[in-house]
């Protein structure tokens, strides 16, 4: 090419690159010594090439930070980080080569039939699936986590095997040839085979597989750039969710590969779900009217919810999510049907659904969210008609719904975060549309750049002690007072909602007085819509066991009047009974026969206090008779247990319903709470009174062998 033409082409390509802020493919021609540019477009490239080109152009000053964030997708980084390579190919025997129709590397025992594959799945053993062609009925086998790769004798880049394997990120080599020629070779290698979907090679033997791109310099450079962006708030409304997606993928190793939820909706006609106060129709309409349409709203909602879940769950034990999270409404009651104007890939759009979730008492658990006591997130999603019919009714998907199977009564199954619009309240303040992404960014940024404690030479514990001692009533000019005002924990010498939220749980845990629980918890939120040997004396040392007893009682006595504070009160009763059993003197008296009473007196006393206070609350509302109340049912059953064990020292599980005139599910958790040991003999359980001597236990078990 003429040097003048080359320089001219270089000049125009630079102009095009600066204009498009990207690599450009240029079509040109030269006629009679003159260059003509025919067309220009953004250049096609692989995922790795895209990363290298974007970071290079950023370093050259041809791309802005915003360009980098928009042009490097988190899905591409996911794939690059998870890309695998075979590192010991020279130690294996090459069997042949096919078409590399789906990238990745898999190594396992070879499998030639569906029956054999299903057997290996049942045995939880890994395998490479080999077939002449892949038919639709074999997809279930291929999608199994135990299938590490696919080889087909026929097929090309668009074959069924290729499409399926690319969709589930599983290595596949198609068009490999005749399997019979390699059987003897594979047998010599212990029937182990390695399939390399990156180049189409198939080897005999078990390959060593490593991640391919973890050390790519451009990924390290992108990580450093993200740190600068987050620290210095170099953001726009569009880039905020993209920045945090990249951060989650690179730093927190999260993967966004679709919805993993497999739980199904459980329909119970006689099941009343009232763990929260469902808003009225007018209130729901008001929420709909406040929804704000945002770019990337779906990413922001999913990541905001996941971030809060992650931070709170790290501080709260499993089974205690009711302490910080609840649904705000029943999504199935918010469904609206709309007339479809366009067809989608999923079917005809037929409706929208509103979902709401609240995270409360956040500042109790997360240090860097000291001033935030509540985050409410509402988002609106679309659902589609999939064209199927079941039981003469159209099936719609995806939908979010309440999880009626959750024993805490606080479950929300989110099948889709495909949010079209969103509204967020923080500390009950509506966040305006133009500030929403910025606020989300600042909250997430706090995890890494919260320096308020350090800057003010203060700790969270010092603030807690100051607020609990009510010192602010006496002195309103100290440093601590002004710091609490700055964080909006105090206002005009009184605790704010954030301040009350901050100190509530710690006081409750240190104060074992049931009156405090009733006054500070129940009155604040009461809603009347309401193995072989099981040694209790050892198990009460474990917090998980105490939580389990409380959950069992809650599930079987409060199934139709769920409320989070009922479970808190049950936990208080369980803790008090366990404290009773933890007293060494009490245990000695029980074992010596000096103390005959069970802890039923403690339970009955506490339940009576609860119900007495509840009746005062209910007197202002619709009265409910004692017979219909769950707390009184607990008291009646405890009295029955007390009477039974005053005359006998054991009871058979077969006789529970006859003796106590209640279901086993109601009685068994109360037996655990009363300290009974449970022995299982030929599928029949025997409940033995607390304090029964070992020789008597052996006698009971011997007499009930048959």
C-alpha cells in the first residue's frame, strides 16, 4: 500500500475510533490513487479480545470510565473467569479430534448409554456422556451436575448437542467419529476420558483442569479501576448497577446464571397467612402510583436485596430471618392483567405484579449502616402466558409468591427480579428517582469506605452504652450527644426510631424479664389477626436445639395466626426453661428424686402472663375466647403433660393422641421442652420423664421391645 494512502487511512480510523469510543471495522477501497471509505462499524471480537481492546483504549484516553463500564459486561467477565484449560495434555493419549462446539474442559469416566448415565447419577458419580447424536429425551442426563462433558459422533456447530451444551456452559465435542475404535485404548486408561471443548480434542486418561484467565492483566487492571471508581464515586445513574455487578463477579465471586429456586407454591385453602398486615387495595394503588422507571432497575433491585440479605444473614443465625426481613404484601394479590400489544420470546405479555420486601432493624446487625433502621423495596415485574393449560386454567410465569411452607411465616419466593419500575423507602423516607441509584451506591460503598467511627475516635459499643444508660437526658452538650445527633439516633433529647432500633435487641437479650418482652415487643407490634437417643440435658447447651423447639411449637400452634413477636415470646419461654435445666442444683435434685415437678410451672406462669396482657389489647378489638387462642392451648397441653407424668414416668408415641386428645405434632415439642428423653425402638418412640433413673429407663425399654 502506498505510504500516503496508509497515513490517510490511519488518520481517518483514529477519527472514527474517537467518535465511536471503540474499535472500528472499516471497509475502504483505493481507485486512481484516491482512497474511499465505504463503511464503518463497531468491530466484532471475542470476550477476551473485547476486554483487552477496551482496557487498551481506556489507557490511551480514547474511552471514558463510563465507556469501560458499559462495554465490558459482567456476563463476559463471568465466562472469562470460569473458562477452563487442560494443563497436562502431553501426559494423556490423544484419541481424536472433533468440532469444538461448546467451550470448557471435562474429565471423568466414559458413559455410552442413558441407563448407565442414570445409574451413575443415582450413585453420584461423574461421567462423560457419549452418543451418536443427542436426542431431546437425553437432555435431562446432560443437564445433571454429574455429567462433565458430551461427545457426539455426528453433528456440527448448530446441532442439538451444541445448542444444549452452550446453553448450560458444558464442554462438548461434536462430529468425533466412530466410538468403537477407541474402546480398547480407553480401557487401558481405566475408562477415563477428557474432553476439551476449547479445541475439539478428546484424550484417554484423566486430565488436570485449571481456570484459564484468572491471571489476565486486563482483569487485574479492571479490578484496580473499580476500586478507584467506588472510592471516588465516579458514577452515573446508568453505570451504578453495572459497576457493582462487575465488583460482585470479580471480587465476591458471584455468578448470575439464572434463578436457582426450585421451591413450588403450596396451596392450602384453610391456611390463613398473616405474618404481616396486608395493605388495603387503596394503599397498593398508592404504591403503584409511586413506582419509578429506571434503566437497569432489575440489576439494582436484585443486587440491593442480595446485598442486604448477605450482610444481615452474616450476623443473624439461620432460622432467624424474621428478625430482619419480612414481605410487605402478598404478591399474588397485586396481579393486574393488561392488554398485550406485542409478542415476546416467552409468549404474550398478559400482566404485571408488585412485590415488596422490608429489611428492618438493620443498624442492630450491620455496623456501617448505623443510621439505617429500615429499607423497603417495592418493584413491579411482568409475567407471561406460556401457552399451556392445566386444570382448565392458564399457567403464568414467572410469578413471586409467599412461601407458606416456611415455619417462620416470613418467606417470600422471588422467581423473577425482572423489574420494570421500583420504589425504595429508607427510614420510611421515599427516595426520589434521580437520587435512587446514587443512594444505592453509597450504601454499598460504606462496606469498604465507612470511616465514621475512626474519624470520630468512637466505637459502636460506646454509642450503645451511652444510649442504653439514658445519659443524653442529663447532658446534651457532650461529644457523644452530638455524634448521636449527627447519626440521627437522637433528636431533641429523645431517641429516634433509628436509636430505638439500635438498642432494642441487645437490651432484650440481656433482660430475661417477661414483662419487658411484653411491654417493649408485644405492645409495639401486636396484631390480633392472628436418633436413637435424644438427651435433652445435653442438647439444651446448643442454641440450634433451643431455636428448633421454639420453631416447632410456633409451627403447630400458630399456623393460622402467624406473627413475628409470637416467635420471639416462644424463644423467651424456651430460654427460661433451658436456664432452669442448666442449674446444677436442680439437676441433682431431679436425679435424686427430691424434685418431682417438671418445668411446667415456669411455662404455665409465663403463658398466663402473656395471655393476660393480650386480653387487655384484644378488649379494644374483637374479643376471642380462650378456647380459640394458641397460647391457652399450649397451657392446657402442658397441664395435661404434668398430670400424666405425675402418675406415670413414660408414654408411648402410639398413645399420645389418645391420652392428650391432641395431635402428636402439638404434643411432641412440648415434651421436648419439659425435658423428656425420647428413645426410638422399632419405629415406635417412647417419651420418658425427666429425672428418671438409668436402671428404670433400661427396664422401660426392655418391657416395650415388642
